DNA sequence: GTCTATAGCGGGATAGAC
DNA sequence: GTCTATCCCGCTATAGAC
C-alpha cells in the first residue's frame, strides 16, 4: 500500500506538480480517502521525501566521486540516473521552485549538481567552460527524458551513446576546452 | 504602479514560483496591502498573464517564420528572447506545471516551441535529430540564463557567439545531421 | 488610490467510529 | 487498515471606509 501510494504520487507529482496535487487527488487516484493516506505517511511532504530519497542518494554518491571521473563518464552517469528514476526527476523538475528549494536544501540537490558541473568543466575553468558544462548537463537531462518518452520508457545502448555524443559536443565546441 | 507590481511579480514568481507566491507576498514586497493590488489587476492570474504576454508574442512571431530560418538563427533568436525577458522566462520555468499548462494552452507555448524545435531539427528528422534539437534548445536557455547571471544581466556579443557555438555543436555531433 | 475587514473556499491534518 | 466528520489555516477576492 505504501508502494501504491508512492506509485500514484510519482505519477501525479510528476505530471501536475507537487503543490497542485492535493491529498484528495492522491486518495481519489487510489480509490481510498484522504484519511487512509495518513495511516501510511505522516504528511504529504513525507510522501515526496520518500519519492526523492533514492535518486538523492545516488546523486550524492556521484558527486562525492566526481573528481575521479571523466566528463563523459559523468554525463553518462547522469543519463543513467535519469533513466532509473524518471518520475522522481520529473516531479523535481516540474514541481514548484519552493519544493525544489526545500528538498534541495535537505538533500542538497543544487550543491551536488554544482559539484558535478564543476567536475565536468574541468580544473580552473573559464566562465565559458563552466557555462558549457551547465549546458551539457541540462542537455543530457532533456535528451534522456525525450529518449525515454520516445522509447516507451526504455533507453537503448545506441540511444545512450547518441545522447552522450551530443552532450559532449557542447563541451569542446569551438575548439580549446582543456578537458 | 502597474509597472511596480509587474516588477515585483517578475521577481517573486521567478524565484518562488507562481502558486507559492501569495498576493500578500506581493503586497508586502511593494509596501502596500492586498486590496491595493486588486485596483490595478482583476486577479492574481491577470498579473501573470501580463507578465507573460510580451515574450509569448515574440515566441509566436518566431515560430511563425521558423521555417525560413537556419537552425543557428533560431537558436540565436532564442538566446535573444531569453536575454530580453529573463525574468518572465524564469517565472515560466520555475513555475509549477499547472501554471505552465494553463498558460501554455492560452499562449500555446508548448506548441510554438515545438514548431521551433522541428525547424531546428530540419526536414524529415530522425528521432535522434529531434532529440538533439531539444537538447540544443534547453542548452541555449540554460546557457543564456547562466551567462546573464555571470554578466550581471548583460550578455556580450562574444558570449552570445560562444553560446551559439556550444549549442550548435549538439546538433551535428557525431557527424551526419542533414542540416 | 490605498486602506481595513471579511467573505468564501480549498487543502492539510486529526479524531474516532467501524 | 480504512472510513467519515471535522477542525483550522491560508489564500483569493470583494465591500466599503477613508
């Protein structure tokens, strides 16, 4: 039942957004009443928190060892993250900024991502290199999401390679990026 | 005063998100009371609508003539759009999905953007070409935003070129994109 | 043109029956 | 474990004084 609630939340938070989804919506989607939800979760926010916990842990992992990996490996890891937790990511992306802020602070999403971006940009990056790294990161996210939609939830190896190629091209566009 | 309200709304909607920003927040930021706002605007949503109107018109313009322009020109136009209306764009991006849906339907943001993406992808695009176009579009958006932050609101010609270069690289990464 | 006061409503959360 | 009923708060919007 906990799992059912999380499934429904994944879907609703991902499509409508967290704030706009009411506990009543959730209950209705499950065919139960609001009260029933509160037996399994302490609050509405606890549901979101549970949803976000796993991907958050993986991002922390990735950020911790970001320095040891190549930009390409990092971009690939981001693709895989997105592929494994598409809905949770959707929820984070389409959720309001306020939710992003709360959970970014709790799980330090922004900080982790920044570390990864820095690692992708390379040592002592110029402003343009940093920006290119940011562009590459959002590009893989967007690309992975689009590819998942396209492939009905599946991401082929070929597609993964193509995404990687496209995003990596951003990094050393116009020549000298000292990666 | 209308302008002051829009300024405050630009800032608050852009940072906190539309739904989460209350009319009380808005009034407090302006040093007036909620009631005062309703003299100038019919509703909270009317404020957002006014904010979004200009960029929406420009996007419609761009989408209407998308076929006549090269991918590079389109990406450049998107950069300029973002540079001219950074806050409105922020509001749209960080706003909840529900707001995006409502105003996307009203101004057909999604549809316009899709047209532009199609034009960037070129005629009869493969799935990967389409995805690359999507990646390039989010990349210029992210890049333009980052560059604006970096430059304190100013976007130099050099920076604009760099962004364009980086995003364009995504399009024909790994060789054959028939643009 | 800006204020106070308040109506009206939706949503999160709790209590207690079953 | 799920239900009904209810409390309470915050928010949008309105009415009317100044």
